[in-house]
C-alpha cells in the first residue's frame, strides 16, 4: 500500500469492509440480545423506575443497566483472557 504524507499506511477498501462487517455483526448480536432479554424480563426488573403521567412516560432501567454491565464485563474479561494468549 502506498504511504501517506505523514508516514502512516493508507487503509484499503478491504480493511474498511472488515470494519463494517464487524460492526454489523456486533449490531446483530446486540439486537438479538435485546429481543431475547425482553423475554426474560429485562427492562422490567425490580429497581427499574417507570413514571407515567397523562401524556408522558419516563423510564430509568437502573437494575437492568447494572445486570447488563455485569454480564458485559464478564464477557469482555473472558474474551480478552482467551485472546491474550
């Protein structure tokens, strides 16, 4: 590949295509997790705040956010431990 004026390599279209495929796969996994999570009650856990009044609704899924944070932290740790070797 040709070098850029600042000394870095210029990315080809193949590299951009890989990034788009990875982002698409991540979006697919997140979408599937949201659909499956709804069936298990995510978004309606005890600790999720919902305030409804005439004409408006405010939702603060605090407990769901904590559960998702724990699960994603666990998955990220497993992923990085597996690929570190």
